[in-house]
């Protein structure tokens, strides 16, 4: 199963987990399974129509899925997904 790394800002919604093994063969399947197991993550990761939230980046083995096949990007058992919400700030 692919590994999903959860950043500190999302760990509360993921039950405090730093990483999880999630079943799926595409990024979309993995995110769907992740949000089914941890519903509080859904609004953080996906829009109301089920597309990837523009304020979160998802990387598979270091490559941004927006430059691959987005939610249709294939993943295998040895792959690692990193969820990285955009941070705002400044002054």
C-alpha cells in the first residue's frame, strides 16, 4: 500500500498520525480512502465537486501531481504521497 505522509498542520484531522498506509492505485483512490477513514480531512484536501483543493499540493515520490495526471496519477505499493497545504502569511 502507498504511504501517505501527514504534515503537522493536518495531523489533528488524521488522528494524530504522521503517516498512514492507504489502499489505492491512483492518487484519487488513496485520497478517497484517506478521507473516508478521516472525514475531517475532506474539506482540507478536496473541493465540493471532488477535485483537489487548490490550496493543497500532493506529491508522489517528490513530483507534484498537478504536473502528472492529478487525481488519476497511478501509485504503487512502494510509493509515498506527501500532502502539503499552502501556508499564507506575510505582512
